[in-house]
C-alpha cells in the first residue's frame, strides 16, 4: 500500500468511527509501523488540515465530530518531492526541440502546469520565477538518443564508435544496452560490452556513431547491475572494493554533512565539530575530484593508497604550474 493509499484509508477509518481508535489497531489496518503511522497522522492533521485529535487517556485517534463533516481530502495533492519532480519535468519539456512529438509534449507540459496551478502556483503566468541551471550538462544529438532508446527497449545489440577521453581514441564496440542513467545533467548508457566481456558505462555525448544489429541483447539481471554499477561512488564506479574515510574541518562540515555522496555512506560528528564520512568506492578517479573540491578542509583518513593518489595528483598539478611559470 502506497503512502497516499494509506492516507485515504486512515481518513476513511477515522471518518467512520465514533470513538477513538488505538494505535495498534490502526497499524494493523494500515499494515505499517508506529513511526509510519505517526508520519501519516502528522501529514493528515498538519498538512491537510484534518480535525484529527488524540484522546488524552487512551492515546487513541479520532476525528472531532463537530468539524469532521466539513472536511474532505482533496482529490489530488502533491508532496514536496513530487512538486520538485514536476518542476524538473516542466523544465525538461521546455528544453525539448520541436519535432514529431511537439503537440504531444505540449499537451504533457500543459497538464503539468494544471497540476501546479492547483497548488496555487501560477507557473503559466510566471515561468521566470523558477530557474534550473544546467551548466555542466552535455547535449546529446536527438537522433542518437532516439536510436539508443529504440535499441534499449527492443532489446537489440549495437555497434558504437566511442571516443574515450582518457586515451583520446575512438574504438568500435559491440554492446548490449541495459539501461540509461541520468547523472549530474549528463546521460550515460550502462551496457554489457562484448569486446571487454564486462559491464561498462558510456557517456552518450562521446558516442560518434551507432549501428543497430539483428542480434538480441545479452540480458543482465538487475541485481548484478546494481552490484557492479551502483554499489560504489561515482558513475564509473565498478564494484565497491574499498571504503574511503574522510574527515572534514568544522567549517566545511556544515556543507559536507548535508551532502549525499552515496546511498550507503556513513557519517558522524566528532566532538571538536569536525565531520567524518565513510564512502564505498571502486574507481577512485571521480572520488578524488570531489575530495579536491574541498581543498585543505578535508583529510583522507583511510585508505593510505587513496591518500597517496591525492598527493600524486597535487604534485602533478604543482609541477605543471612550475613548468608554465618557467616557460612564461
């Protein structure tokens, strides 16, 4: 049962009762924990304005009968998370170039505007009030994106010409597309590479050409995809083979403590105001980029190999700067 279904069910239970109903009975009726029940009660009472009361003696819940007859749940309400998703969807649709689906997409965007208008947010008249910047995004040719989607859902193999930045070379690869991932305003294709005999992530904007094959894709189960591609930090992560323990200064901790580096991260505050973060990782390239963003406000506690990799990259940066100064 979804959160919304539970809210409606809770409303129906309370509306039908004349006496308070205990927490235990409500938990059984809704199939939820006590913590979930309290969240539902708070949302129903505080956010939706239900006349929900709690009996001081039995601690059971009930509707104030003098007000219950005037209260009805709205036909549709939007959570803060859903509101953010609608805003983002509206922005994405607004950025789509005109094409074959122009009328259909315009209809979807109009429907989103109607949903937002119901929340008292007149975005149709004031679109400039919301701005979503995509400075780091890398555009993907529409024809390539369409072919990729077709192969992904038709479950066919592809031959791609892929330009790798690290080696600055273009290679032909035969791949079985598994899923598309949007990460930091960029699109990546997770696929089984038949040449490397392993799972790989390809940045879509680096694909120079694409050819569809008649052969069916090799299917990789979702659990394997998550273990190999989602278990560690970053988009080019691989299996989570290591744990990085990072310690942020008291000043930087105010930012670091609120960031989500990885779903399985662990964090704790130290007595002196510093913040310690533990992150699983495989390939350390992207992790080091994030660490360097904090400069002297972060130290690598573990593992020593990651600390040495950071020192090597800093030495290379200093050496490069020295060569530029000498040449100038």
